[in-house]
């Protein structure tokens, strides 16, 4: 069940697993997520404990011990695999998007020349997409010449999740 259903993770799932790259209890997980995302993502207690229960049943996390009535959790090897696979999937989505977005994250102007929706669709079907392979090749060459980024583990080791 875990492998197929967790092929892609929800945002709360992803951040819970990120937080558990270090042993933490529930409240510390919530704080870590809030800190990491500058408050953009807040995982409530109900969601968190439902996910912890599910992840534990799936063998993705493990309760390691109990300290002052707080249950401590961390990732298992399967959890590391699930998290790494999701990180790789998300990274590929962003990498693919770079072919279509400007460096500042905006789309280049779309020249519609006052065409109506039906005309745009017809033009696309007639071969307007033929230009894309050439554009993609240029962008691929540019990206392949960029310096390699640090690995996921290196980024985590820099204390991104401090709580």
C-alpha cells in the first residue's frame, strides 16, 4: 500500500517527513515546519497526528522513545526513500518548468495577436508547437552547463530544520 499510495505526497506529508530527518516530537515537528516555511505552511495537531499514525503503520517513521510523555519519531530507511523520491520528483517538476519560465519566475510574454481562443487552439494544432523542440535544446544546453547544486542531504545538514 505505502509504495503506490505514497507515490506523490501532499504538502503537509512532505514537510512532516522533512522535519523527521531529525528525531522530533509532535510539537517540535509543527514548529519546524512553520519555521522552515516562514509560516506559509502550518500543520495542525489533528493533521499531524493522523499523518504520524499513518506513517508509523506504513513503516515510514518509527517512534524511537518517549521523553516526559512526548513521543519521539524519526524516519526509517523506507521513509528516507519516500522522502528522497518525492524531493527528486518535485525537483524535476521545477527543472522542467525552467524551460518555460524566465529566471525571475515569470512567464515570457505570450503573443496572441488579438486571436480568439478557437484560433489559438487551431494554430497550435497546425504546428505552432514545432518551435518548442529547438527552444528546449537551447535551454537544456544552458542548464547542463550550470554548476551542480548541493545534494539534498547537504542542504539538510546545514540546519534548515533547527527546532
